[in-house]
C-alpha cells in the first residue's frame, strides 16, 4: 500500500558565496494515515525547512533542488498553480509555533475558520458558520458561540493554538504538519494541546508530521521518529526502537544532555561544539568532528544502515554502538 | 542552614495599576502577593511556575529593576527596598542578572570585550591594562577564546552569547546572580553545556543563584531548593528532591506530571489540567488553584479560605489538604 506521504531524497538548495549549499540534503520520510511521525533535531538541522518544502513554501532564494514529495502517490514537488492550491490548506494543513503570526488579528476566529471552507468550496454562509462552530467544539474551545466572534488577541495562548488547529481542520486535511506546535506554551497547556492532536489523528485517521526539538514531546506522542542532523536524517525507527537503544552517537548525545524529572539524578553530558552551518558541512560523516567515537571510516559519508527491524542509523559504527 | 542568608525576602507584594489618566481605574494586577524566601551562600533557589505567575517580577523587584509595592528584602543584612540610589548602585556590584535572551541583552554595537568591561569600568575595579586582562580571564572562565573580546555579538551562537552574558555578570565579582530563564532559548545539547558551566562557577566562586525557570527537569538538575509559584503566590517550597519526588500541592503534582519525559509510556498516566490559569487581576477567592484542582478532598473551604503556607512532610505547602498527597 502506498503511504499517505512519501518523501524521497528531498534536497533544498540556497545560493551561497561558494556555490549552492543544501540545508536539506537527501531527506526521505514515509508517513501513513492515522500515524504520527516526529521529525526531531536542534536549531539549524533542517527540520523546519523540510516541512516547508513539503508544502512548496521554501522561502526564496531557496528552492527544491531534487527529490519527490508524494501525497497518496501524486508528486507535489512538480505541481504548480491551481493544482498546488487545491492541496495546500485542504489535503495538507500546517500549524506553527506561534499562532499569533498565523492568525489574522483583524478578523474574527469564526471568519478565519469559515474562509478556509469557502476558499476550497467546502461550505459557505450559515452552513460554514455552523461547521466552524462544530470545529471549535471539536478542538475543545469552551463557549464556541462567543469565540466565533472573538478576535485572536482576546484568546489565551492555548486557546489561540486550538483556534489555529480548528482552522487547519476546516479543510478536512489528510496530513497535518505541526511545526513546534507547543514550544511557545506553558507545560500544562502543552499537555492539553498534545492530547488534542493525539485524539484528532485517531478520530480522523489523519497523518501528523510533528516537527519538534523536544524528545519528551516525541516520547509521548509519536509512533515513529526521524532524527535530523546537518540536513540529513541520521536515525529513524519506531519511537520504541529509537528510545530503547539509540544507535547514532548524535541521538545518544541528545539523550545524555536532557535533564530528567524521574529516576536518579545524574550529571548532564553535553555534546561538545556546535552544529556547523550548511556552508561548512564536513565531507565525511557530518557528526564526526563532534563525535567521541570517530574512526578512520568516518572520513567517508555513511548511508542509513539497518540496525534492527525498521531501525536505521547513518553511522559506520552503528551496530556496535547500539550494544 | 547555620549562617544568615545572603538574601532574605519577606512579604513581597507587587501590584500593577492599569487603566490610565483618562481611562476608568481598573482593579490592580496582583502580580506578586506576600512572597517570602531566603537564599543562602553557595545555594541555588529555583522559582518555578508558568507564564504570568509572578516569578520574573519577584526577581526584578528584588534587584530593584522594578519598585515593590510592599515588603522587605535584605541583602547581606542591608535593606534593599529603602536604599538611596548611591548606595544601591554600590550594592548592585554584588548582585547581577543574566537574562533569557542572549540576543536582546548584549549591545550589538559594542564588542564583546567592551560589554564585559563595562561593569569593571563603572565600579573602577581595575585600570586599563588590568581590565583587558580580566576580560580575557573571564572569557576563558566561561569556556570562550579570549580573542573573542574584539568581536561583536552577532558573530556568536545562542549558547556562546549566553556565556558572554555570564562573563559580563561575573565581571564585577558578584556574590549573588539572578538567572532569569537562562537556558530556555537554547537547544538541549547547548543547554546542558550552560547548566554545567553555571554549576562549575557556583562551586568555584561560592555564588548564590536565584534561578527563574518554567522547566522542572532543568530545576531538578541545578537547584538545591525550589519554590513553586501560582498566580503571584508561593504554593510549595522545600528541598528540590523532596518537593519533586513527593509533591504535596496539587499544582506541583500537575506541573511535574506535565513535564514531557523522553520515555515512551510516561504520557499515559499524565494529569492534564483543564483550562488556563486565571487572571492575576481577578484571582479566584480562597485557594487560587481551586477552580482547576483535582485533589480528592477539595471542598467548600478551598473556595473561601486562602490556605497559608505550613510545614508538611519536610516542606512548606499552601493547601488545606496537603496531609493527603494528591493523586499522582
């Protein structure tokens, strides 16, 4: 069966002083209906740019320089104009970290949810308003009649994020791309929003691509995880596989640097150094300069290699490292 | 603890008046209500809570970056809230602050060296050659190349800028530093570097920290004692391991439960609080947490009578039903 989303060897190029650089460099992902795939990494790893590329929203002068993005078999990387608009906001919707930048401050919540339905010809007038009200109920906004006529600034951060989710749902999307949807929220509100997203994907059998820097968010909510470093997926597998035995030294380093609330308190072990910029990526393994296990083999770029089951890691030493 | 605390805050209140000259007066925003705590030499006290709980206001008021409405704060025995501007400036040498945003808190037009040297010059702690040597030593102490002194802030990553902010705070040889969400804007691997640095500096220099944070896992890593704030008040305070290991205030229980731990399966038993915190301009009567509380014994008293902080199981907690742990 074809997956809902199938990304193959996606490359994004930006012009640089010494020729183009590739902040997204050969990313492959697959996501099924009703599944949450987490794309994890730190600032500058290319995770947000990957999600923008799926919707053909790479900011110029950047461009998609190669690869495929297939939604249910149809390639989005080559669609243009009307055909692309029929997918964006309809079959694929996106929510962002800061709802204030995505909601229009001069229109009511109801108006903005209704507009999505009108643009895509799903409903209009009283029917659209009734549907918008249902959506506010579905995302857990109390007193939906009053909130339909409220402006974004009249809502709390958590309620705004719910309103943005209602807007995203208005097109009845098959795929929801959620870019750091809870990063700006307090932890108790974050827990509410993650629970909501989880419920929606089960009820609607929607695929969710969850972009996050937070391994804790991944653990609770994702079926599968892909860890990005320097423009590439360096490790992927089911959440259980990757969390039980991370195989890539970068993933292991991330786990060692996260403070924990449960279990014995232990010293944090940071990853030395910083992520190099895309203009300056090492020719061999991109993590090698920061890796305490680097060997002669690491001068050559490793491919993703199977570890066990669906678990893969882009590391020459991966199978040994995992044990 | 034996010796007198380095900082002792009693009954701190901060209200903000809203409305304006031509607007009708509105009820004041009760940002901080009757907050008391102390910080001892060489100790880290964490002040934890969600946005709007008043934790940053407490920190800024203690440094008199904002004026308090009422209360007292004694630093090494000197009352801060009535201190005249001259002596206050002198005392500020001993109390510093590091902000969350290393981008906004460094002057983009000054070299890193000039930013770090500023405090040394203001307080005349060294001559010109001595200042340059001190800047170099400070950069080295926070793990940066002394040659960076000649560069401008834009050339640095977030983690490096936070190290520069720390070097700048250390330049005047303070005893006490307010760390206002110092690692919240950093990636986890860099966050760990900065937390380790802060702990090493504390051990080496005997510093006291007031650590403002929203992340309980980070707090657990660095704080000896923790005070949890909700809607302007401290609702639970005590030794960090005790408080996070066996929280007694239902809000602390919920906050701990909401921390996303990188362990699959942990999310299952999570307590998800309903709603948002109420507005600090119209706090609920009685216990401010009662409208969101899930304690099995919550009752009419919770809605009418403000619970005082009292000693239960080795910590102070402001809950009428703290003797029975809230389900966790």
